[in-house]
């Protein structure tokens, strides 16, 4: 058994991920990445290097987009479902996001209000749970 464990640890394999997973972790839209990124696999160390010292193409994508829906939703202050309800199903550029913020369409105002309520409710529940947990730690616990 010990021999088996020894051989397992001495043969470390490089952990790799599909380009889609790496793009998601980097917060970029896969279809906008260079072809060599889309066609290869990304190791954990390569991903760490991209995060630590992003190349020009990655900096540009993060700055100007197009951005994937989770990033678009965060920049607009709405949920991904809220984007869909507003008819936004594609990646958007920073310019398009800024235009939406400036225009303040009715759907965006409504979805931001929904998000504000969701955050308020989450904070209320967290506070309630903290108070309950605090009581459990009290002298009667």
C-alpha cells in the first residue's frame, strides 16, 4: 500500500482545463480570445501566469470586451436572469454597457431595483442568522 502511495505522489500530472473553463476563470468571452487560446488546453500554471501578468490581448479584453454575460450583469448591477429578461443574450463591449447605463432603459431600472431588494433581503437573513448564532454562544449555550 505504501508503495502505491509513493508512486502516486511521484508522478504528478499537470492539471489542465478546457479553454472555456480558463476563459470563465479569467472573466473573458472565449470567442474573443486568440485562436491559439481557444484551440489549446490551459494548465493551472499557465492560468496563474495569465492572471499574475496578463498579456496585452487579455488586458484589452478585460478593458473593452466583449464581456461574457456574468461580467455584463455585474457591470450593470443586475442578475444574469435580469439580462435575459431585458433581452440581452450576447456578450457586450464596455462601450455598449456604458451606453445602456447612460440610457437607463426601463428594464435596467427594474432589474437594478430587483437586485437591490435581493441584496437587502440577503443582508437581513445574514444579520438574523448572526444574531441567532450569537445567542447560541451566550451563557445558556
